[in-house]
């Protein structure tokens, strides 16, 4: 098979407590190292897509930068297809510790067999197990990036929708246990704990022997030993532990769909109910947040990299550059619930606003999406929805989502 390999490693690892899934260890190697070694058995070149922030380089691998950021896996696949020099690219998520090159050889063999039999060209082969398609463990043909780019420019980030428009071969491996097991990925802290406990694995790497990994990745228990350990770790980790108990919900949608109006109503009602709420707004463009004539504005105009003004009542910080959302979230350790306006391509728990006069379909990354707030009639969408006036229903679904995340230990 003449192919390149592409590893998607740009996820936020929200459900893994902020630890990058590619760095998790299984059988003396990280998940990412495992996939690299499997791809290097067949691929001419191996690319790693980190999205917006490069984490680390690996020998024999090339880093490919996403052209469209915060668009989920579609952005990474698009970048990989544009960069690859071969006719095919093997795609894999970085959180698949059982993945082996044999799966891709099987998919490619089925692809060539189908093309010869049917006399047509397929744009790739995607495995199917127990009725579920696995587009992040597939073989795609170069040229498909054209359709992905068109959708990305239009703000349509759902990978499955894009694949529906392509002639793909779906290969059922449900009865082939070896291949089906390779498709297992590890998404949550509890899944990783189950994996390493079964295998007897210890720390994620040697340099972290003296770290707090096992304690941070385990459930917080109120025993004396843990209390003493926590005291020794200092205030920064205490803040982080509280931060893990917060609810994070993104409110997204197309421009002018009514996100801000909905957020204002939600904040007012939640505060009335005693829920301490903070809001972080993501702006896709630049913005001005200081008042001309103030001292801080003069510092800013003079070229200061950052300014901060504080009193006993409030704090204002202005800083050049785009931070990671987690950096901003950490500024509100006292909040019970934090809304992020925007971030439709993220994997945060999210509700999307879909207004009839603006759009007739969701545009956000479906991973993490638990509710649509819309003025379309009930049943228009094949997923949970609520009307704009059903504030109690919306809040109930938000708090239910936060509660479920807490139960699974996946709150940030």
C-alpha cells in the first residue's frame, strides 16, 4: 500500500481531566508512540495534527498545521490530506492503544477488491463495528480534501455529514474480533484507569515518578493520607482540584442566532437560583476592551504587552495574544458554572442555538452537544431540543449534563 499516515492529536482531552490522551501510557509506551510505530511499518511519511498548539516533535514524523482551527477532526484530516504526497492517507486518532497496521492493510485490500469488482473509484474505506462507523481509523484518498475545505469554509464541521457526500467503502469488521478490538479508544479517566489496572501499568512516564499523576487521575477520597498530601502540594493544586468540580458549557451557533440574548437570560435565572455563574466570550475577530483616556489605555497605546488594573472590588487584565480556553477558565475558581460563548468546534459540553431565519441545521461539532435551543417545531431535529421560551427546560438539561459529567469525573 502506497500511503502516508496521519495521527489526529489536537483534541482538548477535556474528559481526561486535561491530560493529553496521546501522552497516556500503556505497556511502556504512550498511546501516540504506539500509533506512530504501527504507521511506520507501512507509511512513507507520518504526519501529526496537533490543531493550534504543537505539543512535541517525534523522530521520523512531520507536524502538519491545521488551516482551519477549532473545527474538530475534520480540520486535521483536511490538513493531512493536503500535506500527504501519496494517493492514500491512513488516519488514526491518538487515543487508540490497540490499533495495529493490519487494520489498514485489511481496509486497503477490501478497497482495491471493491474497485476492481465494481469498476469504480472509492474515496476511502471506513471500518464498521456493531453498526457504528469509525471515520477516525480509516483510509482516505487524496482529493477528498476539496470537499472538506468547502464545508470548513462554510462553517459546517460535522465529519459524518461530509463523509455522507463521498463515495466510501464501509467495511464491516463486527465478526472479526481482532479488527473490532483495534477500534477501541480511551476517552475518560475511568476508561484509562480500567485499562491500566487490567494491565498493571504504573506511571505515564519515568520523569513523572514524583508527580501527582495517580492522585489527580483517581477519585478524590477524604482519607487522612490524601489530606496530608494535598496540603503539601500547595495552593495551585488546590485551585485545580476545585476547578475540576466546575461545570463548563459552551453556548454556540451561527452569527446573530441569539446566543448572547439566551446567555443573558440564563445567567439572570441561574444567579437568582443561587448558582454562581461566569461567562467567557470567544470572539473570532479582534476587539477593544479598554476605555480611551484611562491610564491603562495609555499604557496599551504605548505598546505594553499587557496591563492589569485591580481594586478591592474587581480586576481587569488586558493581554496580547490568544490564550487557551482553560487559561481563562482558571480565572474563575469560585464559579459553580462557566459558560463559554462560541467554541462550536470544541468538544466541550455544548448547547447550540439554531434560529429558523438563520439556519435549518446545527453547525457545531456534535461531540459533546447535548441540546439544541431553537424556534423550529418540535421533532424537526433528531436530537434533544427546546424552545427559546422554555428556560426551565434548558436549565434543567444544563444542570443534568453538569451532574452527569461530575458523576463520570470528566469536569474540567
